């Protein structure tokens, strides 16, 4: 069985659109305060240019874990 984990950082833009940055296989364990600090830095410094507009605020980050196993 293979297990994959991804971290999803969610933001709102000035066009009232939700955008996500996906980070596959982040360092474990994920430090929630470091994630919050990184997200706030992304907002404050306007690091990414998105087609959906300028990032103006952060939303809660989420983690997704996927387990895959062969059936046959």
C-alpha cells in the first residue's frame, strides 16, 4: 500500500475567487504555526501572480492523505 500526503494552502483574491496552492509530500509532521506564517508571508509580500487576481487573505489550510493498494 502506498500512502501520499498533500498540503493545500487556500487563499482569497481581490476578485473574490478562491485559489489553492498544492504542496505534495510536505515535510512531516506539518507544523501548523509554520504553515500559518508562510501563508501570511505569501499574502503580505504578494509572492504569486494568479489569473484569478491578487491574493488578499488566507483561508484554512488542509491536508489530504491518500492510500492506494492493488486489487488484483
